[in-house]
C-alpha cells in the first residue's frame, strides 16, 4: 500500500514539477531584452521597459489570483496560467516588432504572476509536513533549469541558420511554447484532490496585512530579491560589453553563468537547509552577494566580473523560498492572502530595471550595479529580523 501511495504521489508530483519548469520561462526576458535592444537600436532605459513590463503585472494580478483560487481551485488556476504563457510564447513567431514584443512580454508576465501565486499552494495538496519546504526548493531548482537554458537557446538560434523559419534568437519561444502545451495536457489529466478553499478575503483585508511590520519587511525583501535577479540577468551582458568590449553573443555567457550558479544554489539549498538554520544560510547568501557587488564596483577584471556574477547567482538562489516560508509561518491562518502579497512583491522586477536603466544611461553600468547594491543592503538589514 505504501508503494502504491508513493507511486500515486510521484505521478502527481512530476507534472507539477514540469509546471515549475514552465515558471522559469519568465527569465528569458533578460536575454531577450538584450537581443531586442540590438535588433531595434534601443537605449538601456528603453530596453529595460521589457523586463519591467513583465514584472509590472505581478502588482496587478497576484492578489486577485489568490481570490480566484478560492473560486475555481488551484489546479484550474495553474492551467489558466499555462494557457496565457503558451499564448505569450506564440506571438513572437509572427515578428519581432516593438509592439509584438510588448504584448508578448505582458502576457508572459500575466501568466507568470498567476502561476507563481497558484503553483506553490498547489504542491501542498501533494506534499505536506516537513517535506513541503524541500519540495518547494526542488521546484525552484527545476525553475532555474529553464532559466539556465534560455540564453543558450537564444545564442544557438542567433548563430545558426534555421531553414525556412528565420527566427534567429527567437527560436527559444516555440521550443518553450511546446513544453508549456505539454504541461497543460499533462496537468489537465492529473487528478489532484484539493482541500476546501480558504474563506474569501477582500482586497482591503489582504492589503491590511502589510500593516504587520514583519510581513511588510518580507514583501520588501522579495522586491529586492527579484530586482537583483532580473537586474543581474539584464545587466551582466551589458557590463561585459561596456568594460571588456565583448559582442552580445559573447557576453550572453554571463547570463548562463548566473543561472548555472543559481541552479546549483537551489539544488544545494535543499540539503543545506536541512543541516543549517534558515537565518545562518540567509546570512551566508547575502554575504556572497555583498562581496559580488563590491567586486563589480571596484574592479574591471574579467575574472572578477565572472566570479561576482557567479556569487550573485548562488547567493540569490534561496532568498525567495526562505523569505516566503518565513512569511507563511508568521501567519499560517492567512496563507492564501500572504501568498498573493508575497508574489506581488515580484513587482520589484519592474522597479529595479527601470531605475537601473536610468542609472546606467547616466553613469554607465556602475550605476546599475549601485542600484542592485542598495537591494543587497536591505537584505542585510532583513537578515537580523529572521528568527533563529
């Protein structure tokens, strides 16, 4: 009977993990914005509108998604998010004009906002107890794999002729779209029993939770986390091009390097967190990012730049699950509302790139690094607020 239960759990767990892979599609916006910038001759501030636009929708859709889950259930909400994601990946096949890319990235952001709000609670219907935290960390690892492959797919498409299609770097869109369709079909056929939904809360009740000082700090912490994540993803190639004279295709390796270490950090985090307290590991992670920011600000050496990008990737890999879990543990009776608010914090992916774009236009990429460093400074402050 135990084997049958394990087999049943695995058969439901795998399609949910594929959804986490689809969640990682949002990170293609970093490398894609660099190629769109080159194709259309945009400035940094104009190009950074794309990642900012993607994460703007987290501000709009996260809390309403929490309410939607109470009406139609978590699985149907995840399926809706996958449909929107697949549509966003279809549009670039019809061209790479500014308007098409704006609509595509908007839909990608909307789909991801819905997915991130609903997918984490969905997995709690399959895995519970002490294994839930490690399962969420594994989901972040799977998500990071999709993020890691995006720059390679874009580089491959940009440097290899694709007969009869002429997609170039945009080849990553149909590849990821096919995976999204597979996820829709697989999850749709998977039976997942959900508990009765939480009682619905209004917008006012949700936002009043930000009046709790610790919830507010968690919200701002997630804003900084995703701002550093998207900021590094977008800025790393520009920094290498500015300082070392690399071409875009050469500099794109920096994005892959970031995701290699972020992926490794997610994988390692599942084991480290079982041995080390969340506060200690969080402090180590933030120290890695602080050292990286210092290195980027004081040195132009190629080795230092690569080492710093790797440290940011490793350091930032487990910030989100630690903050997210701390927020949920602080008010477990409000998990749907807290989930919506925390995912809304991904709006930091809009705020940081916009500020970084203006800073880099004014001061070069040092300005962008300084903005990320401010985010790291806040996470240092947050470290002291985590209970042991």
